[in-house]
């Protein structure tokens, strides 16, 4: 047992237990040899040996297997793959550890964690301390001047930009309807058309779902726009020719599933594996946007917010083939209130 492990009482207990099992086994071997030679106490020795083996068998199922299950839960927590699961272990190591974990759960302010993720959605205004009303009024002034000068395209683009900023910056805390999110996507597409023209096409499909019912489903504000933005900048922008982006909406009895697909350049298998690994984790790193990266609000942070709000079974997963395109699947609970 190395020096570092000696610091932990758990490893001391394991060491003593293993030593006792070894000594007991050696004693049984010694007594067995004597009893076989003397041909006495064979029944008693057999019963004792059977009892010892039965205890070992019971220890495996009653101690070792629960220990492995709990250890696996802790390992997943340390790797950042689960958050709530650490509070629901079936076999705590001891009552003191369990009390400490439950105390940690009480101290953990989930709302504070969520608010960190929300800052990512507000950075357009916050990083420069922009007053939203000043921004709206300025854009409205530009739009009025453009209309007076007969520059209708500039006026329309300015109006679309003002609408986009108003939606992006205001009331980030709220859940919004899918209808509102899709309206923001349509407005964002309108802005991008001034840049890409006919090179970009965006379509929305509802499948067999009741469109009006699905549009009333709730989801975190600014869930879809960052994914659409990422698809445009990293998938379609560098593509030669026209690019298509499709938003497909499906529901089950308790889930809302939204798939954003593009026929852009796609992602390499290594990069895709790394992205999906990060999406399986819950991380609060990277709240501030990296200055050298496009794509607005990072998809990883959108995924973090979904998991923090609804649980680890929800979130984002990506599929991609190089030079074919990328599918981003967003899985959410079916919320209507």
C-alpha cells in the first residue's frame, strides 16, 4: 500500500480485511493438512470451511458489488458525466459520507449554476455594458433615416436586427414557446439572407404532429438560434454553392425532439467524438465567449443549461459525416405550462 493510500481510512480497512482473509485461509490450509493426517475432526473442519466460503460469497454480493456500483457513480461524477446521480446512490459508503453529500446538495444552489449559463445568452449586451433601450432606439433611428432616404432594404434589415436583439437580450430567464423560438429563427434567417442571398435556404417541418399543439411547447429561450448559427457559419458558409438547413420537430408522449440538419461540410469523426463527449458532461467552463470563435452562444453552454434545468437525460447530441452534413438533435421534456 503506497504512502498516499495510507492517508485514507477506507484503504486501511481494506488492507486489514484482506490480511485477515489471507491469515484465515492460511490457517485453514494448515489445519486441513493436520486433520487429513490425523483423520480427526473432518466434519467440523468441513463445516467451518463451508461457512468461511459462504461468508466470502455473501461478502461479494453484499459488500463488493454494491461498492463497485457506488464507486462507478462517484467516478462518473468526478468525470463530469452526472450531477444529480451523486445524491441518489443506493449504497452509501457510510452514514457520515451520506450526510456530507446531502449537506452539499442543500448548499448547492442550482439557480446560481443556471444563472451562470444564462450570462452566456446575455453577453451581447453585457460585454460592452450596452443599454438595451439605447440599442433599440439607435436602430430605430437608423431605420427611420433609411426610410426617408428611400433605402428600404437597409430599413428592413435594421428592423430585423432590432427585433433580433430585443428577443435575445430581454427576459433571458423565461421559458418561451416553440412558436417564439421559431419566429426568432425566421427573423435571424431574414438577417442572414442579406449576406447569403439565395445561397441559404431554411425550412421547418412538423411531421405528423399537430402543428398548433407543438408550437405551444415550452423550451429555454435561445435554444435553437445558437445551433442554427453554428450550422450556418461552420457548415454552410465555407461550402461552394447553395446550402440547406432544415428544422424538423417531433414529439413523443413526454418529449419534444428538434433536429437541425444542414448539408454543409460536416465534421471529422475525431472532432465529432470530442464534441459529443463534451455534450455528455455538465461543465460551467467557457461562460465567456472565446474571441477567436464564431457561432455566438456555444452549443455546449446551451446543452449545459438544458441539463441543469431539466435533468441529465435531456440535452444535445450531434451526428455528422464529412462533406455530407450535420444533424444536431435537441431532446427536451414536453412542457406546456
